[in-house]
């Protein structure tokens, strides 16, 4: 037991998120884009504050980023379909670490992407379904092992109620109740602080993207 040992998983995961972000930016755009993306991840408020803390959020973030990189690589590179399996395993591990957001959020992003492109060929990839089954086996066995009491608390209390309610334990103060029960729209507000100082460039960046109409060339 030591401070270094407690912080080590978060530190390594934060470095892994930076490297994976670089790989994702390089895959989708260019090495320069990947470098800037990794720089933003490593120097924003959330990265600097949460990175060295002895908490599980950086580990969750790494698995989600790794999964998105794996899916993107499998989708855009014809010889890398087996990366779908790696992506699903990463999402399963992220869900084991903390929450089903590790699987739900990337699936939502990928679903919107496929809907914009009107692309259904991904559903004919055998590795996609192999990864889906592996993910199901991992999560199914994990939740079955932890028992009914955990499943009820995890799915209902920590996921469903936490997303739609700000009411906490009435035995504590209103501030503690709110701090421990954040509704889902709270994350849309706090992202401006978590991504500081780079969030200051977001409005200007969105304006430039709108003026260049770059999404018409590459959705």
C-alpha cells in the first residue's frame, strides 16, 4: 500500500488515453490532428485534475477511447475487422470498471455515424457479431457472479435513477444530495469546465467548421 501504487492505474490509463487519442486522430485525419488531440486530452482541466487521482474514472475513459479507436480502425481499414472484437472487449472492461456508459455512449456515437452515412455493410461483418457475443458473455458472467443485490443497485439506483433525478438522501444536506445525484444534463454543462482552457476555442472552431462546410465532403 502506497500513494504511488494507488495512483498508478489512473496515471497509466491517462497516458493510454493520450496515446489512443493520438492514434484515433491520425487514423481519421492526420498525425498533426492526432498530436493536437492528445495534447488537449493531457492538458485540459479534467485530464490534469483526474489523471493522477486514485479513482476509476481515468480507467473508464481509457477503455472507452480504446474501444472507439478499435471500432474506427475496423471500419476504415478493410484488413482490420478483427479490431471490432478488441473494441467490444474494451467496452466490456469499461462497463465492469464503472458503468454501462462505457458501452452505451460509443454505441450511440457509432449509430449516429452510420445513420448519417446510410451504411449498413457493417452488420455483415462477422467480427462485429463475434465481438458482440464476447462482450455479452463477459458482462453476463460478471453480473451473474456479482448477484441479484448488486444488479438491482447497479442498474436501477446507480444508472436509471441517477440519470433522471437530483434528489438524494434526505438525511444529508441539499448540497450533498445534489453533488451525489447529478442528472444527465449536468454533463452538458460541466464539459465547458472539464475541457478548459481548450473549451474557449470550441465556439470559434464550430464557426469555422460551419463556414468551410467540411462535413459535406466527409460526413
